[in-house]
């Protein structure tokens, strides 16, 4: 439940960089790194316009209106919560008496032949 609450309240951002129609880099929560076309065009003293590259950002906004108000709970449900919590805490400090389980004595079955030696199936 905690993971589901965390995942639904966080805003997710996915950055994607494409070059010539192919996805070059994808990043979660950040901008995707470029393919290096800007550095190559700077070295070639090009005009600096890159028509082959494209950056795309997808943002999913999380919930911001989570408020827990104690007035919404009914007194009966709160008493059940407090009672359960109290019994769990009390049970941690109370030790149970050790009980011995008595089992009838049962002799193991007798093996008429040693099958491992008989069939020569030995573990090496």
C-alpha cells in the first residue's frame, strides 16, 4: 500500500532524445542526454541548426490533494484500531508457556535390502 501511495503521488517525468527518427537516450526524472550532434556541428562550423534531432518530455502530474482528517473516521473504527494495536503490543511482552508435544514411539521401518548397493547407484 505504501508503494502504491508513493507511486501515485510522485510526479513522473520522462525525457526522450531522438536523432533521425531513432530513440538515442531515455531518462526518468531528468532531461535525456543529447547524441552529440551539437558538438559535431560546432567543430564543423555549421549553422547550428539540427533538423534531425528532437527532444520530447512527457510529464505525469501526481496527486497533491491528499489530506488525512481525523474527523472523517468514526469513533468505532478508531476504537478497533487502538484495541488491536494495544493487544499486539501487549502480546510482545507476554511470553507463552513452553508446551511439550508427546508423540508415540514409532520404530522406523525395516529395509529388507540395501537398494543402493543392490542396483549399484552410488553418488560420486
